[in-house]
C-alpha cells in the first residue's frame, strides 16, 4: 500500500463470538493505556488500546451496540457476546480499539498512559511511557465541557 503511513498498519480482528469483524486501515503501532475511572469500570482494569483513527470498518454491524458514555465519546460493543470494540470520539470519529481484539499483535510498542493521576496504586507497568494526567489530556485535546 503506497499510501500507508510507516507508523501505522492494517489490523484485523473480531469479537469473541465472531459476529463482528473489524478492520482498521491505519492502526497505530503504539499501544496506550487509559486509567480513567470510566475505562476501568468498563473493562475491569486499564483500557489497553490502539489509536485506529477514523478509517475503521465493521462487518456484522447489525450486532454492534453503541453507548454514549459522555458528551464527547461513545463506546461500542458486540450485542451478542459483549466484547468491547471501541472508544470513539463523537466530534472526529476517531476510534481507540482494544489491542486484544486484533489477530496480530506483532511490532507493537507500549508507548503512553493517560489519566495517570487516576491510576489506582495496586498495579504498575514496568515500561517507561509518556504519561499524561486528565487535565493535560483535556488541555491538549479540548475541554471536557
């Protein structure tokens, strides 16, 4: 693919029951973790994700459910098996997709953590990453209002 960014890759995956297949045409090669309270409540721990941009397609969309989790974002999941499929920004359509959904985890680097100020003290990652607090995220990407 001549238009493919060297910092991205095409990634494919599916939910647990295989009712939904996902293709991300420009998935980042870096993995991030979100420690916000909502992400931890959603998945039982930090949300380990890949920024997949806006070029994300789903087969089996009739099985896709979307929950508006805030004024600025929504979360998608399989209505049949409950697999978490994405966190999507409403304004831009940018998808953050759970890294475990994808069939291929090769050549990924754990690069950043967000809402580090909300991370509970009972777990730690050994990798050195770029860390941002909630306030820093909102300052960089826009207000929570």
